C-alpha cells in the first residue's frame, strides 16, 4: 500500500506570493494533519482535518488555510509568503481523528523556499 | 503550556555503544507518547508508541522506551547501536482532548561512528 504522498517535493517562491501544497493520505485514512518543520526544530502543528471538517488549528496566522476534499486528500494554502515561511511542510494521516489510540503516519514533505 | 523537551541536541557514539535519549513532557494528564525517526533523506517514521499498559514499549530495529509517569519521561534506549541508526530522533506527545495534534521535541541528532 502507498504511504502518504505529497506534492510538489520542492517549491521556490518569492515574498508576497501564494502557495498551495497537496497531500494524499493512506488509503482508508480519514484524518489529515499539517505540520511545519523549520530547520533544526521539531514539527509544529498547523491544522487537522477529519471528515472534511477542521478539527484543530495551531498557532499560525490567518495567512495559512487548508481544506479536505471528499476523497480525504487535502491542500494547505499559504498567502502573502514571508521569508520565515521557508520550511519543510509535512502532512500526516491517521485512520480517524488522531487522538487516543491512533497513530499519525507522515509523508515525505514539501520543501518550501521563500526568496 | 504543553511542551516536550529532548535533552540532547547531538549525540555521537561508536558502534556497539548503548544509547539512551531523554524525553520529558509537561504535565497534562493522560498522554500518548511516540518516538519518530528521520533517517538522512527519508521521511519521519514511527519507531514506537505508548498508549497504555506495560510502560516498557518495544519498537522496531531493537529500540525500546520506558514511560515513567512520575517523572513525565519517555526515554528511548537501544543496547547496541549500529552505523545505520544514524538519524534524527523526535519524541512526540499527544495530550488528547478534542484535538489530536502531536507536540514534538526539537529532536536529537544521533551520529554513529563505524
């Protein structure tokens, strides 16, 4: 079975631009979470979606938004890019709402560079 | 605030040495605990997890971790490391509730010398 897939692998944008990152969860998984991993740090939680509804949001500005589609894939959008948005963006999926007794499985990430 | 601390930023060991990586989390009631590993050029992979039951958890590749509730700790151990264990290791905690997000430590980079 395929794991979590993300596209694109790498992306270079300039300040002020907008970007859309995509994620396909493991087949049968209904929950998708997004994390930002800055160099030298652990991943930080951005959003969680379950059954197409937002179920959690981390401490990120409104420039960050996401959605989940009927096939459970997800998009993360970032508007008005800043240099500080340069990071590895990780998508994770789980069978259900990732709470107790569930495990999140991570994709390879999208490396975003903002110039 | 909920937080996870990993005490060592970079650990360098020779092959066959024993490994222990520290992880402490802030108090938050019942928790689920995870160790993830990121090998060079690869994505985050689950090493082991603790939900309940026996506090000594065995994972893949000979790793184990012990949950000590009184110390809010979940340290990772391996009796004898190999060069192939060179990677970055992340401790993560889920505090439950309505959100299922993970809170990660900053990671420990392990370098094993052949």
